[in-house]
């Protein structure tokens, strides 16, 4: 397919998202590295390294780049301070200076870790996002949110720090497990639910992942996110809408332990729960629209029911540690309608606990 571009307009920090198959990673990164020292540290994980690292590194070196590598364990549970320090140690040992760059070759965990390391190493060096999962391609690689987890909260330690470029190569998806594909579809569905009813209807019209025009889906998600980020980079208002499903989802990830649910799976449950609360509380979303959202989640093999191991009070305890808490009030993203979302503080803690305990979407997950 012909390479497609989506521009993220952020003034001096603007960059392009390159979308295609068999991208020339070395050429694209070398072009962006003009005026720098042409030395990079590739950060990846133990799953991706055997599949792609040798060829990827050879491609970069063929275009005049000097490469070092840092291979981390795979999984959300490793998005922590220990992994962050491993990247820092590798950067120091390979004598990276401020003219060098980090390259994140992996999913959302690698992207977040690498971006945070780049933001803080020698007070900031360049980095590139090369996402290998659908979730990272449509969401986490774009927009400059970087972070590591704390045992008491997800993404509690981080920075807004934009990459020099995002290189989305659809070839990486050919080795992606079905569960990871489904997890990525959660973020795809999110964009339609909060910003684009026509896009939601397109997803609703298909019988599953195999029927999608993947290049269109990824490009549309990147366009929607790029537009939001350009208007609100530091999440003072509009960008908060992208957290739909995440407040409840993060509570599931923390409550059941990082790694038991994939991020997209937890977000899918969070979206279903938020939609049910919106229609039950007469926020605007109709019961039919709520049913449509749950139907789409099912169609793309995503969970939608709350783990019965967590009570409403359990959820509240974890959500109070969320980054979106302000002055002790939890801000929720709720749907007025499909394609139209709003941030609200209209729900007090007792009300949310009652809704969560009453939610009919409930299931015991064996992990």
C-alpha cells in the first residue's frame, strides 16, 4: 500500500505519523536525525526481539545509524521503575548524548517506557515510536503521553513528551496474537463512541476484525487523535475525552494486578460500564445506544462485564488514586450519545459505588 501521512500540528513539536506496509524505517529515522549524532538505542521486549529486532537494526544501520539495544521483559507488569532504570543504564553504558535518540520498537508498554526515558535522560533527548500492536498504532504511540506505573496507580509517573515521528507498519500485525488484536480494537471503538458516529457505525456494520479496511481504521483513529492533541496537548479539556472507559478500566488493572487484563480489555469493560451508567442515570445515552456499544465490543471479542472480584467500593478506592482526580472529585467521561462525549463531575462517590454494585454486566474471570 502507498504510505499515508497524518500530521500532528504542535508548533515546534509537530511531527508526522507514517502509515504503510514495509516502511523504510532506516531511511525515515535517518532523515529525522539530520543534524544529530546518528546514534540510537532501540528499546524492545523479549517477544518482539526474536521476530523483528535483527532485521530492524540492519535496516537502520544500512542508513548510517549506529545502533545499541535494550531488551526488556514483556508485559504491563514490567512498565515500572526497574525497567525504566534498565533503559537509563543502557543509555549511559552506550554513551548516548543529547544528539542521540531512543527508538521504541514494541507495543504501548515499550512506547510509554521509552518515551519517559527519552523525556528524562539528560533532561530530554529525541525518540521515535515504532508501534507493533494495534492498540499502540491507533492510540498510545500518538500524542506524547509517556509514563511508568506505580503499584498504587497506573501511569502515575510520567511526562508529556512528543516523538520525532511515529512509524506505523502494518506488517507487524501479521504476527500479533488474536487477543492483542481484540485489545487494540477497544481503543478503535472508543474513537467512534466519543468522537465520530459515522466511524462507530462503520465498525458496527462489520462482522469482525477480518472484515475491516485496516489502513482506513488506523488512519482514521490517528486523524481523530491528532486533531484532539493539536487542540489540547496537555489534557486541560478536550483531550480528557480520550479517557472514556479508562477510569474504570485502570481500576480493574490495578485491582486485579497488572498483567491479568490487557489494557484494551480493561478499557472495553470500562466503556461498557460507563455507557450503562450514562443510560441508567439519564445522562443522555439511550438504552438502545448502550446495547449497540456492548454489541460492538462482543463482535470484536472484547469483554464487557465487571470482574465480580471487585465491589463498587473496591473500584472507588482505586479510582481515587487516578490522575484524573481533581480536588478529591473523580472526573468521568460519559456519553451524551454515540459519537458525543462529555467530561463530568456530576456523580458523587456514593452514587458511583451504588451504580457499580447494581450493574448487570458482571462476571467471574479466572486468571
